């Protein structure tokens, strides 16, 4: 029913995270009918993306490729504390922490979490790269900012054990009731963590 | 925080229907991190889309551009009844009707519905093109398949009035309880239409 080219665009759009056949069709029809040149510009940008943007050679954040090297904005920023390293699962998490403005150090993006059910064991994590980074940069404090999920907690425990031998201070981000959240509707685990992680304010 | 190129990709993706800033970022990060070449191939396809695919010159369905002309699969299909014309709002609606297999005629895609609140009056609808199409193709029956919404009903009424002078049979798609639907949870208007539109089966 639809032109072959448009069907191929739909197939490719359906690879995006959370996009099914219907949504891909909606996007493709919009792009084909749009007369403002969105499809053409997006096409040029995407075709050039691979050669121009890739994970940062140091931390895994996304970075511009310059002379074959990719070093991201955070790693280039000299005002950042190189001795403070925050370990996150994904680039999205790094961006969320950056938006909070609460992190003055640098990052290390794991790319994946321990997940025995999905066959991701310790060997699949970039532990060697992480140790090298900690040693080379003289990191003295590591913040484990993997999510407070089963996989995230398991990963944090593994990293804490791996990094213990390097003599760095290791901390884990707090888990508890979110800002503006309601105790009444919090789940038991979250509430338990909020109590366990209480801080003295007196 | 993110490379300029990636931010531009995010801005363009955010133009897609129903896509906000967060979703656009999710798509862009996926495309930038993906190593299977989805971004590159999608880029090439999208860049070429405008020159290769555009609304059908006759009905508005999407069609391959061949020698400067665009005639869609439905309009090219000689087995279709040229005298039966189904009028729809969008290409999506045409595709849905095609999937049902219930339409043996051809289509006319309006592209928009009457919508006084959004400033879309009768002058914004392709009424002249529609009349020409009806006359030139010797159309004898028109099915008004705009959606059973306020705007869709208003548009159907306007079209019925416009087409009355051309001496064609005009019908409106049925509105009622959907197949597998539950009377208990149907809204009043739908239920009223189901009763009003009842058909004799005796």
C-alpha cells in the first residue's frame, strides 16, 4: 500500500526504543507529508552522526569526534574535580545528574548493569577500564550512582568490592522518598530505605 | 553538555507528533550509541524521502515519485471501482480502511477537517479538487469516512451539501459500538448512535 522507501523508513523508526509499528507509521507519515524540510534536515544530520559523535574515549558520555578523538564536555572542563568520580549506568543518568548541578566531579558510564537473568555477568562490565581510570586520574572518591533497582544495587556492590583494593572512598547515592513525594503511597522498600538512610539534623 | 550535532538531532526529533523533549533525547541517545548503522541508514533514507515520496497527485495518499508524477498504488490499480470514492481525513485513515479490506473503490484524502476553533473554515478544504475528481472520474457513489467526532461530522455535513449538486449517492460510515465492545462502558452518544443506526436483520 505504501511506497517501498516509506516502508523502509518505518522499519528503521520501529527500532527506536519504545516505538512499535503504529508509532513508526505515524512518524513516517508525518515526515513524508511535512513540507518544512524536517525529513531532509534530519536525514543529513543522522547520516553524519556516526562520523561526528561517539562515546567519549574517557568516560562514555557522548562527545564530538575531533581529529579521531572524542573527549566530552565534562572531561574537557578543567574546573571539574578529577579526583571525584561518579559512576552511572547510562548517558541519560549522567545528563540527569548534570541537570541537578549537584556533581562537581567527572563521570564513568558503565553502559550496562549486572543482570544474571539477561546473561550479563561481571565479565561484561568495563571493570578494567574503570580501575585504570581511577589509578590514572588519582581518583580519591567514587560515588556509585547506579539506579536503586535490583540490578543497580548488585552492580554497586560488585563495584564497591572491585574498587576497595584501590584505597578510594566509596559512597552510594541515597534512596528514599522523592522530593514532593507522599509517604502514604511510597512502597515498603523505599520507605524502609528512607528510614535506614535517615540523617541527623539536630 | 551534549554535542551540538546531537542537540540538533534532538530538536528535529521533537517535531515528530507526540514526541517531547525527553522522548527526543531518548531516541537521539539511542541513535548516537547504536553501532548497527540505524542512524546512518535512516539518515540516507530520510534525506532522499522528499524527492522520492509525496502525496499522490490524484488522491493524496503517499506515492512514489516517477518522472515527476506521483500516482499511488490504489489509483494505479485498474481493478478498483473508479465510480466509488471514499473520502478520508488522513493517510492513516486510508491505510486503516485498506487493512479492513472493505473498500473496493478509490480514495480522496482531505488532509484536514473543518475546525472553527482552529480557524479551519470551508475555504481551507480542497472542495474544488474534490468536485473536479468526482466529475472527471464519473464517480457515482461517495462514502464520507471522516471520523465520528465533532469536526469530522461537521466536515461530512459540509461535503454532503457540496456534493449534492453533483448527483452522486452519498453515504456516511456507521457509528456505534465497536466489534467486541461492551455496551455497559459505551458512552451515551455512541450508544445513541448504535440505536439510531440499527439495521433490520429479520
